[in-house]
C-alpha cells in the first residue's frame, strides 16, 4: 500500500476549545469495511471536523510480521466505530526536567497521557475531514450525509510519536491546511 505524504500546517493564535464531540458521523466505506467516526464541534463558530480515530490500515506487526513491511489488514463486518485513539508504537517517553523550557514542559504534560497507551499493534490512521454543511434549516446548519469530500482538504496522520502529536494538535486547534 502506498501512502501519499500530506504536509500539515497548524496555525494557533489562541487555543480553540472543542465544545462537543458526538457520534453522528457519516458511514464511510473503506476497502476493509465500513467506519463511522465523530463530529467535533469547535468554539468561535468554526466549522466542525469529522474525525475517524484508530482506523487500521495493516495487520498488527506481531509474531511472524514483526520487523516486516506492513501486510494488508483483515476485513471486518458491520460498521467499525472509529471514535478512540489507538495505541502508539512503543517508544521511550521524555522525562520532564527543570532544564526544559516552560512551553515544552506544558506541551509534554498535555500530550503524555496520549502516549502512555503503547503497543506493537500500532498501525492505525487518524483521519480528519471538514464537516460538509448544506442548507440552513430553522437557524441550525443541517449536515449532509454521504456527500463526497474529494475536493476538500483532509489530514491523515500515521501513528508514531510525531504524527500522533500532530494529529492531536489538529483536533485541538481545529485549523487544518493541507498541500499536495
């Protein structure tokens, strides 16, 4: 399987707070099966983000697959609920020290809980796509189901320390820019 690299720019003037995450994402068909994620609603009238967390893209690299190139994953039946982050690949976590700059310490304190769940079974994607709004009805924006997002920017981050941190930052900031 060949993955394209997507450069992601995160612009943070002030932190943007996630005010709601609800299981009301559309169902998307992948070559392995169907998935449904969450719609994340952001403050300051920013458009929501459709998030699919922990989507497997290969078989777990354990046993005879350890230290081998990724092998296509197993198919699944029904709709897989993709609402939780998967484990990150095993890695040494940084120790917080008083010599570190204060900003780095705060950044690591916020992110270390996400890195504490580690496993060799770590070949997953977190996929972020803009929620596609259609017409306004009675003052609320209705969300259109199963509309193609082919021309809209989407961020996909493979699981690793740096990519996982980037995907978390995207979800928290709500501002995603992609370039091909």
